C-alpha cells in the first residue's frame, strides 16, 4: 500500500509544505492548533485509504519465446511486481495451455493478460469468462473479438509489409525466392505478419517469390530443423523472414549450412538472444517494440472500464533496427 506523502497532507490540511514538514518533525515554533490540523488530516487520509477496495491482481499468462519473456519479466519488476502474477506457458502443449486458461478464468474479478494461440477451445473458454464479467487483454498476438476486450501490440500486418519492403528493396526486385519461418499458424501475430509479407511482395515486388515456409514453434531445436529442411528444399533462397522466435536455432542452421553471410534475414524482437546475432551480422534487420510499453499499456487497459474504452485495439509503435541503432531495451540481460 502506498505511503501517505507530505503532498497528500498539504492538500488535505490546506497548510504550507514547510509548516507540515515542521509539524511532522516536531520542530520548534509550531502552534499546537497547527499540529492538531496535521494530525486530523493524517487521520482522514488513513481512514480513506483503509476503506478503498484493494484492486485484484492481474494475471499475465504468456506463451512467448525466451527473449521477449525475459524482457516482460524485467518490465513487470520495474512497473509493480505486487500487482502482477506472471504465468510462463513456454512450450506448454495446447491441452496444458487450455487447462491453465480455464483455471485462470475461474476468478472473474482478476483481469487476464495473455499471449496464446487463437484456437477454438481457448476462444470459447475466454468468451464464456467474458460473459461472466472477466476482463481479457490479448498481448502481442490477437484473438477473436469474442475472446478479448482489447488487443495490445503492434500492427502485425504492417510489420509483415515492412519486412517485405526491406527484402524487396535490398534484393533490388530481381527474380529471387524467399522463405518465411512461422512459430505456428494458430498465432494470429504470425498469421498476420505472413499475410502482410505475402501481400506486400505481390503488390510491390512481384519478382520476389515466397516459395516455402518453416514451422519452428518458437523453439530453437524445432526452428533449427525446420530451417535446415527449408534450405535443403530451396537452396537458392535469397532471404528469410522469421516472424517468430527460435532465433538461436536459426543461427545454428545458417552456420551449419554456410549461409550466414549470403542470406538476407529479417526477424522480430531485440533482446539478449537477437542482439548478439544482429551484431555478428547474421540477422540484418529486426522489427521490434518496447516490452515495457507493451506491458504497461496492457496493465492500463486491464484497469480501464469498458465504458471508457473507445477502441478494441491499442497499437504500439514499432521500429526497424540494425546492429547500428540498437534500442536501449535490446541490451538488457546481454552478457
């Protein structure tokens, strides 16, 4: 619970800051009536604080890659660790995620911020909880409208279009083939990024053809195997756009195949995993947003009344980063 400040007492009592400070510290020259005014103001402030209902904690259930999850955890510690309860769903299978979501939906008074696949089972569970009054915030990856009150994250279709623009301009719109790495089609963020990427290539760079995709499930080992298969099936690839995580697997696959210097790579997130790969020159461009802004905006939305909300989306600005302009948050946890 927040402490009562001198400023609070000044507002409540109408006395000057200097007078309140002298009274609180029992300095000489303070009239007894003034001390009584300060004490009365303190009593009123304490009483008001005691009767204010304590807001329920916010559950934050995230199935994210290790890099972004580490940043979210650090952001939570900076913002208000007592207000948030983090649930790390990394590599939970669909059944385990659904079970966890069901458990978190039992208490409808606690807002829920989550990043999960947009599966029919999860959507149905969240929709039922919302009908009972549960506040649901989709973070990073959107969900069906019936399953959430608001989405907080970047415009993922625009991010995919940005990746296509980078690829097309860098390759000079010459005839070439490119590939895309997905975590899972059921993540709306991955689907939207791929759609934006395909549409922008087709509209603006028709000679750059998207020929293959790899499903890495945000897992380094699975991403490594998927990219090895992609490069075997399409050895002439000129670029890869990784819409997901698993970047350590991507790095290993490129090194093993000797493609670390001649493939253009565009990815997402600047964190302790991608930052060294960017500096090494394996990844050329990364699309990213502030993890602190992500979480703080989601917390604000979770506390906001539905009647006060004028949109069901709260979009976060994203940037394009190279090894020459890494953002400050990209250096966190880098050894």
